[in-house]
C-alpha cells in the first residue's frame, strides 16, 4: 500500500524582510522622484518608466513570500520552495533509509557535530518554532542537514522504515 502526504509551511517574515521591503519602496520613490526625471528624452515616456519601476518593486517585495511544501511518498521526501505562490523549485529530495538521524531541533541529539555541517537547507517557517526537526543525510555528494517541520503522520511514515534513527 502506498503512502502519500503533503504539508505546506509558510515562512514567517523576519525584521530583515521588513527592512528589505522598506528599502525597495524607498529606492522606488527615489528613482521616480529624482533619477528618472533627470534622464534626457524621458519626459515623453516618464509614465512608462514609473510603471516599470513600481512593477519591479512589487515583484521584488512579492518574491519575499516563501512557502515550503513537503511531500512524503513511501519513505521518499521531496521539499519544494514556492516563491510568491507562482514559482516552484525543488530544494531537497531524499530517501529516509539514507538518513543518519531525524530528531527535534530543540532536543538532546542536536550537538556540535551537526551544528558544524556546512551544507544546510532551512525549510521551516522559523528556526525558533518548537516543531522544527532536523535530518542529516548525504545530498548531492555532501553531508547535509535539513531543517523542516514534519507532522505526526510524516514522522510515523518514516518510523516504518527507520525506527532506530528517529528521535522526538
């Protein structure tokens, strides 16, 4: 019998995201008010340039909206990054039988040897969330730690294949 489950997690906005958005708006206003009117031969096309700058600012701010989709099928997990609810990019794919460990981030198993792994994939709403788990595996030839927020059904599906490597 096949098992399939999905979960979508929206990344929480940070103060850094807010500052970037404010900077984009400031730059947009600066371009429209000061820079574009100073360019020769633009007076006849200023409205077109203004609309282009505003659309570019909207596009950049909207692209800060990020969601992660976890798909688990028979012990295989795929994690996709969804940007602005329109573009999708696969950021991780792996088989649970290749995991070294899967445990809660705020638990005893998250130690210095795992913290020092250089290749990290953060696919959680916030690293401060109490529901964040990590897994360690080899991905694209490198030892990788993946941070994500599986639900109980996903953990139970993994437990069927690797019961000794899952820690809550």
